[in-house]
C-alpha cells in the first residue's frame, strides 16, 4: 500500500515538473509603461516643441513648410501624401515613447487658420511590446510668428475603440495604414471621427485669436536666449 502511494506521488511530481517549462513559455511580455496625465502632457509638449523648431528652422517661421513633410516620405510608402510629424523614442524616466501626429484637416475662421492633428502616443515595454496609449486632437494656429496650441482632453473610450478596430496595427504604431480620419469644424469647435472604428474626438477652440491671454503658445520666429530659454517650448 505504501509502495503504491509512493509511486503515485512520484508520478505526480514528474507530471508537474514536465508542465513547468511549457507554462513558462506562455508568460506574456510585460505591457508598455503606464501613461499618467503628467507624462502625457510632457510628451505632447515635447512634440509641440519639435514641430515649432521644424517650422522655425526649415521654414524660417512660416508654417507653410508643413506641406513639405509629405515630400520627405518615400513615394513607395502607403499613403505617402499624408502630412505627418513624429518624435521618436522619448524617454520620460518611466518608459520610452513615440509621439506621432497626422494632419487631419484645416479650419479657417476669418484670418485665422488652424492645422488640426490627430496625435498618437505609442508606449514601448520590454521585449519590444508596444501599444497606442493616448490619442487626442492638437491644433496649431500661426498668429504673426506665434504658434498657438489647443489640445483636447484625454479620452480613454475613443482610444480603446481605435485599438480594438485596428488590432495589431494599433499595438505597434500610429497612424495605422488604413485608418480614416474625417474632420468637421464650426466657429468654436472641431470634431474628428475615425470612420472605421467610430472613435470620435472633440476640441473646443477660441473663435477669436487676436486675444491670446491664457493661451498656450510657442515662438517660431524668435531666437533662443539664455534669459528666455527655448522659445519653442510651449508656455
């Protein structure tokens, strides 16, 4: 009787030992780093700073240089005509991130023009795992050498709908090769929908930009100085 129990125990241990290596192969890679509100704000500001520098250096402060961004992409790339601007591999101290903006439309309101970007933040984790962690609207309005910034709030529901629709594409990059953003604008609001997923974003905008009090701005036509710091940094 004791021999049978011993053999049963030994057999059970052998089965468990044999299962252990197989279960370890199924452990999923850690997800990308969490993105809190403060980190998202820093990443958006980094993207805004770099886009301002591009306009300042490549366009001498003229935002019309944005049209040249599509010429910098290979003609063999999918949707090569898209105007895109990205800042890659930004280290926040709590993860590494790519911040990619794709121009989805322009709003003209009198003498003022807004360039509206869908801005995606892709986080990278261990083992090269990645995922779109934030997606919102960022508008750029040039006003006499000053770049005025407006951004929509975080919307986890819209991001989740986008991710679920584009699957593996949304788990590695932004924008996807076949996403489709459509914009509608009124005097004081911009709305953008990604047609395939139904994900939608809305941004309240200031109708009259002659008064910039309280607005977030960068300066694309002013040289940096020790006193003022980087004029392209949003403030």
